[in-house]
């Protein structure tokens, strides 16, 4: 079974994992976390995943109001929706009683400074962990998962799974080396459509992970699987409800972002070009004004020595009437 709603769009991905006011199945989110936890070196069970009571569910009417606001750019729409429906965050209970904070984000487009965003998000998660964030021996892990439907970061050298750490530079002998600033903080990004992902050791030994990756990359569901059947039930509800289906179709596309960014860049370039032209024109006018002042001074000097006005006009290139006025002012 193949769905026609793109659940790799940020908003629909949140609907998928968080549910709606009409349909809530926490098992979908729990199964997702358990399936992807291996990338962080964790082996967890369903009962280890704690979903915060304050976790928001997507309100279709409020979202549609933002999506239909033609005055907002795609980026402004994204920012307002982010405030309304923040990144998905759950807690993972470990055997020692500590709680890990696990944040999930789908990033389909290529925003500027994505790598910087990942580092800032990791720093935020570190701050959110309980107790003193500087002492992770007494607290849980800070974990960020980023799903990228396409390869987006040049520094990653086409690797499907990449860990991002916050590091410090320390001196070791005569040279400097980089060491993780926090042993218990990690961000993992996964290019879910990368063909090399099937070679990853976590992917090879995790059948549930394979189901999730296949669904997110192809839209195909295995209805014999309980969780994927639940996803299909959510999909049917979304498609039958006119408002929900309208919301799914109303999301800004990658083309909308590119057009908006192109317009912004065009305006910026136009401003830069205008400033450049203004500077050049100002310089030209300044030089011209300087030349005129020099001509006037030369004319005054010649007139002071009783040189004929017509001869002065010819030598300096100034109009005759100006030379005559200069003579009157002496």
C-alpha cells in the first residue's frame, strides 16, 4: 500500500508522530523512538519511552489559518508553525533511573547554516536535561535525531549517517586536538534516501528500522504490521477529512522556498547594485565638482592678472557668462 500524503514534510511528519485531536496513537511515536535508538548506541524497550503530558497535538484549523495567510512568506509560515508545534521531544528512561531527552526533527529543505542549527539544537537539549548540564554523570543523555530526505550538508562527504558533537580544542604535546565537550550529548543525522544506508550496521540488524526507512523514503506501508497499519488508519482519516487533506496540500513546497529565497536574493542584489551604482555616481560627481572648482580658481587667477574674459573662457572651458560673473565678483 502506497500513501499519497508526503509524511517527510515537516508538518505532516509531526502529525504522523504526534497525532491529532481526532486521532492519537502513541504507539507510533514509541515504535519510532525504539527503532531509531540504535543509532545512539541504545537498546530500549517500549516501556522505556515516556511521552510528556504536555506534548502538543496538531490543531488543523489553527494551522490552516497560518497556511492560508498570503501575507506570510514560506519562511514566516515555517517560523509560526514551529512556535505552534515545536520539535518532537520525548524522554527515555534508563535502567539507572536517569532520563534522556530525545528530540526528533525532519528537515526536508536545505536552510542556510543547517550544521549550525544542529549544534544549537544540541546545546539547547543539553540545557534542558535535568540537574546540572555540566555533569552528565548524574543526568541523562542529550540526544538529537535529524532525518534528511536528501543529502544536504557538504561537510558530510556523502555519508548517510553522521554524528555531530560539540567539541573543545585541547593541547596535546606540541599540537591541538579536538575532544567532545560532553560525553553524553550527541546529534545524529540520517539521509533516509541514501542508497548506502542499507550498508549501515544498525540498519542491517533492525527490521523495524527497515520498515520505517522504507515508509519514509517510498511512502509504502506493510499493512500486516500493527504499527504501519495504524499509520494507514491515520492516513485514511487525514485523506477523508477535507480540512486535513487541504492542510497537507497547502504546505509550502521546496519550489515555494526557492522562489521566495530567489526574490529575497534578488532584492538584496538589487540593493547592493543600487548602492554600488550610487557610490560610483557619487565618485564621478565628486570628481566633476573638483574639476569645476579648479577651473573657477584658474579663471579667478587669470582675471586678477587682467587677462581678457573671452580668452579666460577659452582656456578654462567655462561658459563666458560665468567668467563675466567671476570678474564682477573680484
